[in-house]
C-alpha cells in the first residue's frame, strides 16, 4: 500500500476533454470514491493511473515514483472492471491465481495456492473454486473479480463501478463486504461510481467529478453538508436538493449576491394550517417515509416527510427555510 | 431481447415443412454424394470392370486399384512368375495374376506427403500471420487501417490464375519453381487475406478488457495475447484454418504449373497415372479416395467451428 498522487492530469479524446487539470492526493490506506455522472471522466482517471491510457500532460506518482513511462504491469496496481471481469476460459481458481502466476512475479505454487484459498474465503467463493467462470451468478462473478484484485497486495486498488451490474440487494451486501475487507486489509482504494449511496457509505473521502474536473474533495459529511458549489450539492441527497429563487420562502438569511437557495429536507420546516404559503400537490408513500410534492407559487419542491405528518394532497401548509445553502449566480456557495 | 420479439423464430416448424425440408436436404446430399460414391466404387473395381459399359453396379471388389496406385510394375513371362516364391501380400498376388511383378513403390506416397507438407505448412503460416495482423488491426490505431484492409481484401478480387505467368517467371528467377517452400509461400500469400479478414471479425468480438486486466495483472501484451486472447479465439482460428487448408489442399492450377517433380502435389500427380493400354481408372479413383481422407477427417473433427465460421457475423453471442 502506498500514497498515490495525481498532479495536473489532462487527457483529451478527439474533441472531448475527458480529464482536465485533475489534482488528487490519495493517502495510504484511504478509501476514496470518485462520484460523477456518465462521461465525467471517472473511468478515464482510473485508466490513466493504471497505465491503460497515457495522459496528455500531468504527473502520476505511486509510492513517490513517477510512473509516467511504466507499463501497466510495472505500476503495481489492481483493477476491477465494470464488465467482462473474469477470464471466461478459466475456472474460478485459475482466475484468482492468474495475477499471481504472472511470469514477472515468480511465486511458488504452494504460496499461490495458499493465497488463492485465503482470498476465496474472504470473498466467500471458496465453495465454487472449480466452477468455470461463466457458470456463476452475477454477484459471484463480481466477488471473484474483486478477489482477483485482492489476491495481490498492490499499491492501490482501482475499481470501476464494480457493483453497477448487480441488483439492489446484492449491491447492498457487497458494499458492506467490500468496506469490511478494505478495513481488514488496510488497502488504498480508488473507487468510481455514479451511485451516491455507494459513495456515502463506503468512502473515507468523496471526490465529485464533472466534465473532467474535480469539483470538491472531502469526507461524505463535508460533501453533503458543506458543498462548495451548486453542482456538488445536486449530486448528493435523496430526494434531489430543491433549488429555489432567493426570495421564494421565508426564514432564510441570504447573504448579498444570493441567486439560488438550495433546500434539502432538513432545511425545510413544515407546519400545517396557519399562514399557508404552499400547497401539497401529492404524496408518494414509500413505507417508512413519504415524499411530499409541494407547490409554492409556480415552483415545485420535493421533500421527505414523516409518515405520521397529518397532511393530505390539496392541504395548505406553511413552509419555512432553516439554514439552507446559498449560491451566487455562478453556482458557487456563499456564506 | 424480449420473448415476444423472438417468438417467430422459436415456434416449432410444422411437420409438413419439416418433411419437405428433410426431403430437399436428402436429395441434395444424394446429388453431391453420388460422384464421391462413384469414385470410391471405381477404386475397388478391376480395370476391365471400371470401363465396362453399361457401368457395373454389382462386381467383385478388388484392391488392384490401390496396388497399382502405390506401386510400379514390370511385365514378366509366366515361366518367370511361376519360378518365384509364393506371393507375400495381396498386392503381390493381384499383380502376378496380370503377369506382372512389383518393381518398387510409385511416386504417389511422396506426392501425397508433398500435399500434406505444403497444405498444412501454408495453412499454419497463413493463420499465424493472419492472427497477428488481425490482432494488430483490431487493437491498435494502425495508420490507414481501412485502406490497408481494403488492399488486403482486394488481393482476392482477381482470379489467382491471372498472375500465373508473372509468378511462373518470378519463381524461375528466384529458384522457387518446384520447391515445397515456393508452394507454401504462394498458398500463404493467397490465403492470408482471407485469414486476416475472418480473424479480425473474431478478435473484434473479444472484449479488450480481458487483455487490459491481464496487463494490469502483471503480464506483457504478448503474454496477455497468448494467455487470454488466443484461448478465446480458438473457434475462429479453427474455422479459418479449415478454409485455408481446403484451398491449399485442392489447388490444382498453380501446382500443375509450378511443380513437376520434387515438390509435385497430389492433385497434378493423380491424373498422370497411366496403366497399360490407357488411363488406369481404378488407380486414379484410389488416389482420389485417399486424397479426400485428410480433409474429411479434419473437417469432421472441426465441424462445429466450421459451422460457426460459415455463419460468422450472422449470430450474435
């Protein structure tokens, strides 16, 4: 395990600037999640670190050495791909042993065997070692894929949406397992996803990526509670943050220059009845909570509400802001 | 794909249409098989039976054709033959009945070996070069790749025999006439374009993530190619090999033009088998029958790959 430092990284594909002036320092043993929509440059960043792409400019340092001229095999990284993660012509065992059998590594067979079995237990696939890789369920395949990365002790693990092709339940389970394993091994891990839940639950720090630029890096709490820009605020929170004109709702204290107010559920107080300034359009019942769709003049808001809150569609309510987020005309955070 | 979309293709065909299709297939098989059966029957007829008219369907089978194919014989007086010790094999016996003795082996076996060496040699080379070129075209940004691929394909657009005279002259100058290496090079040159195009399709289908994973896992590109790409390309390589082999094995025109002795292959040799008083048809038929065997075995062994090679591009994985 080692520190990985990216400095001023640029990569262009034709007319698209995939990665633009990217700076990021990943500390030893840290779990960093890059969060961003499709095309934000997440995968390109991973591929640049792995050596599958060459940067147009910038530096990549792994454990203090500049790896610019090194082939992927020399960089001492492990990669979990989103798809096509296993070699289809090999068994689970052969897949797990493949990185260890690389001619450059020269490990003894019993050492390889010991490590394969240890990792197989860790990712809970030891009962299927002799199965062909193609005869596994989706979840088992991704567990093997993660295992194939873990079987080595590289400087950094790079994971490109490894859970995105799985169903929600499995994704939840593997999320927990991955975090447990990472803690157990003390691994340095750079994980890419567009799923905010994965980012929030697993990351030590989250990096928000948009159009090839790193918008903000911080702990999940910082990114959620203290976003530096409108874009970052919009990436996190379920339901989506409500973006409103500065003077729409009372209760705020907008600093000079405020163009937009960002209000999540926790920034909104709802009182039924008196002094109503809003109307409930309809309510989505999710079971443990409700989504309230609210109309204020011609603006629509969505917020979570306690299922016991006594409101019905058509009811008039009073909506007040409580310490919301303020943004200027350029989308930068104020105050 | 939803089941509704593909419903028309999974409906069981009706019994009548199955029967009609079956009848057509059987009829077609009969039509194509009759010449082959005829050749085989001729190969086990005696020379008089083979040219009798009307043709004989019922006859006493004999191995004379095979004996004549594999040996050279000289005519002897009955007294001399009677003075010889008892015949040591079937061929001895058959030959003596015609008042002849075996003088030695014929040229068939060396010609057959030439065919094997040249056909398999050129197939190996064409598939090897084709695989490497196809991998390059598939994975790397080759300058002018499309034009190069078109150029490679365009070499198939003229009938090979159109360049017979230039090649004949070049080969004479280079000392490649009537050499196995010359024929291997020639057949490789003809086949390599087919190999590149077929194999590029197969390699394009293998996701490049596999090699990238292997390269990150500590392998060089060449090692990744060998351990990850090749095993997954075996189907395509087998199909390509069959096509190349069939061409090289059956090729007649260049073989007749460029080989006459040392490197002569079986196709130009077989028609030159002359018996006493004309063409020795059973021997010719025996040569043809033996000549068919390797391709038959090879094709049966790899028939699944061949089928996939033929329907290649039409079937999505």
